[in-house]
C-alpha cells in the first residue's frame, strides 16, 4: 500500500491586495513561488493602486479576515505567517486571537503603518493594537526607520547604534527578533540591523541605483517567512532574504513596468541567476 505523503509546509500571507501585482499579496505569493515554497493568502483589504500610487482602499471586515485565516490554517500545514497591511485595530485584535488559537508558527510582522516620508498610514489605535497584540507574537518584526520609531516611542534611528537601540526596544515589547531596515539611508551599502536572543547582527547589501522599488518591503518580509518554512534559522533566513531582494532590485533596474516606480523582479533567479554586482 502506498504511504500517505506528508503535507508540504506552507507560508500564508495576511496582507492587502495590489492589483498592479508589485506589492502586497501578489508580491508575497510571487516571492514564495520563486523560493520554492507553497504560498497561501488571507486578504485584509482591496486596494486600487498602481506604480504611481494608491487611489482607494476597501477594508475587509475583521470577521471575514479571520474566516479566511481559519479556513487556511485548519487545512494546510502552515509553517510561517507573513503579516502586512492591516486596516483597523479590530482586524489586528481578531487576527492575534486567531493566531493564538492554533499551534505556534513563525510570524514575520511587516508593520505597514508609516511611510518613509514619516506620514502615518493608519490610525493611532491600530498602531497601539499592533504593538500590544501582534508584536508579542512575532518571530521577527521588520519595520522601516519611521515605523521603528513610532512603535518603540523613540526618535527615528539614524545610525547603526540607534538602529540597535530601536531593535532592542522592540524586543523589550515582546518581539523575539527585530530587523530594523535602513534601506532609506544614503550610504553605499543598505544596512539592516537584526537583534535577537543572540544580540545584534548587521546585514549589509550593495545599494542598487534604481527607482524601481515598488514592493521591496513586502518582498523582504515574505522572503524571510518563506525561508523560515524550510525550516531555516532566523539569521540565515534574513541573509537569504537580503540576497534575494538585492537580486530582485538589480534585475529590475533596467526594466519599465507602469509609469511610476516599477516593481522589483521577483523571478530574477529563474531568469538567469545572480546579477554581477551581487556576486561580490
């Protein structure tokens, strides 16, 4: 008699939809596929957006977000969860409760709530709910510099030392790991700082000279979540995700999709391998 095959581990993305395909759920599923991981999706909002910007957002009610989540985790062998855009405090609290009802899995929290300009994208009660309910459930949280400042209640980090301090503050709030992304600095290398139980670690990547950056944050966090399903230790997952995103940025530097900021190339590794600058 043929043995029953084991279920293949899955990564589920809980995020908003980007109809132009460069960010959100669409970017997360492309990333999972490129990294040979089965990806599933729970939508938190529908957006009207393209490479030039967002013109509309249609939030999905908390109870239906949870219904989607329950339908996935009670059937698939979910090994990791990537959490992106969450539209309201109600969704945050309901999702956190749903996550706690099931076996522990790795949670990668990408807190989409503050733009790189410093403008807050979600209400204060949603920020508070993320800090109080989801951050303590996260294997790693991946804020940009303004998001790290808002969540930790500090000034925006501006150098390696202040990024380490921000990440340590996020761990004190309950996250097992905090990856503070420094990609919006102007140094030659993009430096991210991870602080976990083993202390701080820096992850530097050659800065790619391109405006085609649509979906970069979504791609990084979903790549980390994908690698965690292998399973892979957190630091190796972060290193692998940084390499993948660097290749996706450089591969897309010469293409044009849309009239705004084109997305990264999620399939770059399937189209010819590592770009020359990333081989250094």
